[in-house]
C-alpha cells in the first residue's frame, strides 16, 4: 500500500520541498559573517582621520601663506623679470615654480602619510627611492601641465572680465579630457610596469566582456589597484599585479565583473562631467571671492588684479575650499557608483560567496569593517566592507525571479549559473 497525503503521492511535492530546504540551508551556510574590528584597526582609523585633517590643513595653509606673506607675488614678479615680462612665459614659469615649491613643502608629510605609514602596514613594497621617483614624475607632469594650459584662464580674464569663469571652464574641459587620457597612457607607465593579462585571467575577462558586447577589451595587469583607466578608445581595465596571488578564480571573476561596470556604463565620463562642473564653480568662486579678498588684502597679497599671474595661489585656495565643501557629496556619489559596481559584478557572475569572502579578507589591522562617521563622510570612496559583505550575502534576485538592474547592459547568466 502506497502512502498518500490528501489523495496524492508525496513524490509530487516532496522533491521540490526538499530542494527548497537544501537550497535555503546552503544559502544560510554560504553567508559570510562580518568580522569584528580589532582595537588596533580602530586606533589606526583614528590616526588616519588625523592625517586627513593635517593634509587638508596643509592644502589650505600653503597657498594662504604664499598670499598673505606676499612671497607668491614676489616669486611671480621675479619670474616675469626672468622672461622679460612676457605674459605667457610668466604664467607658465610661475605655475611650474609654484607646483615645485608646493611639492617640496608637502614632501615631509606626504612621505610619512603616503609611504612610511602604508609601508609599515605592508601595503607598499617599493623602496623609498622608487617612491620619490614617482613623486618626481608627478611633479614634472604637473609643471608641464601648468606650462601648457594655465595661460588659458588668465587670457580669458583679460578678454572677458565678467564671464571669464564660464569660458575658462568650457575651454578646460578638453584639457581635462586630454589629461585623463595622458596619465594612464604615458605618465603611469613611467613608474609602473603594465603587461597584458594572460592565462585564465585573460580568458575570464574576455568571456565576461563578450557578454557585455565588448569583444576586444584591453585588460592590463600592473600597479597595486584594480581600476578602469582612460576614456573612449583608450579605455582599459587595469588589474592589480598581485591579483592572481591574492584572490581565487571566483573572486577574480567578481573583480573583473565589478570593473566592467565602470567600463560598460562609462563611469569615467561621469567623472569628467563632475570635474567640469567643479571647474566652473571654482572659477566663479575666484571671480566673486577673489575680488572681495583683493579689495581687503591687496596690499598684503602684492597684487590687485585677478588676472595678475601672482593670483595663482588665490585660485588654488579657492579650488581647495570648494573641494573641501563638496567632498561629502562627491564621496557619497562615489560610494553609490562603487555600490552599483558591486551589484553589477554580482549580477554578471553570481559569485556572492566569493565576493563576501574577498571583502571579509580585507578586514584587518589596516582596514575597518565598520568605520566611524567621520571616515564615512570625509574619506571613504567605497561602501564600508561590512556593507559590501552584507550586500554580497543578500543580493541574489535571480534566485527569486526578481528583475535585474543591469539586465539591459549585459547578457546575464540564468538562475542556475555560477
């Protein structure tokens, strides 16, 4: 006699119920716990907050010192004398000298913050000479950029004293575009070796990119970060040089999926738009606040016109004040973009457990899972590791038949794909 339930054989409902129970048990077992932050990590977080305050204070104090001491004006006038009073040459030379002096004044702090501290934490493995070489290359690049493009706003101030800020912002958009392309193509390779991805990593990248309609994506390996660099035809995915040593293949798949979101949805173009808007606002601030400052302190500054090349520290100060004011908003937007990149990577790869384990592995003496409010508001460019782990644990709409947010961007795998 066969056992029946409500007149039906159990085979019709028992198998699906067992499958559901097993799936639920597996889903619970697969969840990755958020690590508890150590006292050492919390103390380091407070130290980093202090470093941030000092760094931003220096960014304000250096141009202010050039202005209120009159040293900036004296150096500018000396540059003008050296080049025979030629305006373009004066602007270019003073811009380069200012960039060099600013770098030298900031060097002791930058050495402590950006070399000694990460080196002590095992985050940087290069020698001090290589680090200094990288700093020198960056300074030279800034000096060349100043020589090539700094004359533009000063020429426009003379031609259109009232609306120069708008014209200058519009004129510098192609310049910013140019710089965003030049840096990854020619500046970064001067201090970092990049090579084409190979082996299983290259195959994974090619397969995922093909599902997003990108058959010929450029994938390079080098540096200490995974990112998307360049714009338009120069766009490329750059993977950490130690990725194969640090991550499993499932985690590499997720990392590539994360970066492909930036590539496919043009996040670098969004950065260009934001920079352009900030340029316009910064020039406008110099126009409005600069005139007020000159009316009150022109004798101390050593110049009385915004179009004087000596006003460069004033422009730098206005831009720095603007950047500090918009930092919380900008970082909130940055965190949103990175959160969506995680979502994109999960939808494209379904590597939830691998992603959660990856983020949990980053938590340690140098990384907090749950940073404090100050860090979240003023420093963090990504969601906290705790947030990212929880999202990786819980975000799997393909299992419940819910719509995918990025289904139109790529050919996403089915519910049974891994």
